[in-house]
C-alpha cells in the first residue's frame, strides 16, 4: 500500500512539474535532440563500416528508417508529458506533398533569380547518382528530425505559453543560433537562417497545425539545394545532379555558407512566409499574446 501511495505521489509531482512551460520545453528539446543525435551517430557508424559508396548509402538508409523512431518518441512524449494524442504528427500525405512541391519550387525560384542576376552558373552534370540518393535520404531524415524538435517541440510549447508572435521570434532566433556553428557561418547567415527557415517553417505549421507540411518543405528544400543543384547546405557541401557555382558579393551569393545566406533567398522565402502568416490569421489559427507559465 505504501509503495502504491508513493508511486501515485511521484506521478502527481511529475504531472505538476511537467506543466511548467520551461520544464516542458526542456523535456521535449533535450530528449528529441538526444534521439536525433543518436540516430545520426548510428548512421555514421554504419557508413564507416562499409566501403564507398555503399557505406554512405547504408548509413543514410538506416538514418531514414530510424527517423520513424523519432516520430514514435515524439508521440510517446506527448502522451507521457501532455497526456494527449499527438494529432500534429498524424500522417497527412497531401500536406507532405504540398510541402515538398513548395520546397522544390521555392529553391528553384531563388536560383532562377540568382541566375538572372548573373550570380548562379551551371557548370555541368554530376556522374554520381548514388550520392544524390544519399542526399535525398539525409534530407528526409533531417526534415523529420528538425521539424519535430523545433516546430513540434520548441515553437508549439512556446506558443502555448506566450502566443504565436513571441513563439515565432524566439523559436526562429534559436534555430538560427544553432546554425551559427556550421562551417562558414556568419552573422548574416545566422539571421538569414532564422528568417527564411525559422520563421517560414513555424508559420507553415501555424497555418496548418500539422507538421507534415513543414517536414515536406524542409526535406525538399534541402534535397533541391544539395541533391539537385549541388549547393552547400548550411555550410555543408552538397553533391547534386547539377554542378553549379555562385559568384558575386557574399550578401547576394551567400558566400561559403551557401545560398541560404543570400539576401535573394531570404526575400523569396519571406514571400511564402507572408502567405502562411495571412492564412494563419484568416483561419483564426493565430494565438494572441499571453504569459502562461503553467500549461494544461
């Protein structure tokens, strides 16, 4: 009887503590980041055990397959901590497809502007389709992992506590700051990532209340950037179907960080972000400013 009472008491304490906004945010962020990092390590270890190109292909495939475990981990966290079903990750194929089309079209539009300005150049075609497939699988895994962490965890919980506007600013700033350690990162690239990815993807979720549209957008953006155009993805070299290069001022070309640090790309992404903002407002999905430190 005493053990049962103690267990019930501990459960009550956990339920109360997990309702504190900062605690809930830390629980989701730390556990999801640990899970995401662990999956990347597994994929890397597998890749190191096999000869190229099969090692990279097997490692990427394992990472993609294990990304499904992240979805299960997220669902388990919402059940344990928030005592609800994670409806925001209910599979929405239309949303994923629309997001993928937007990610593809968005990056192509940005590159079209860069080409029209004489900054983007196509130098040839890649002869390494296996590497392109690896980029595709890595992009999908990153889309799932990073959207679960930053939009499903960070943005959503901040929004419950502070409202949509504050959550957008804080989650975007955090997303940009975590890219500040990437190769070739600058103050400009950090701010650019915060705006073109942090704001855009959070608004994509706010407008739909389902993570599969931003997952599709994020994954397709990364694949189009690195797997089609062969451009650097947030400072990391890409291998694409096309061999392309960028020239001109770093503010326009993005410099060594890649096109994501380009003001042209920021502008193109900003237009889509504005469309999502207007839709969220129109559909009454914009939550007013608040200051709730204890959540439901």
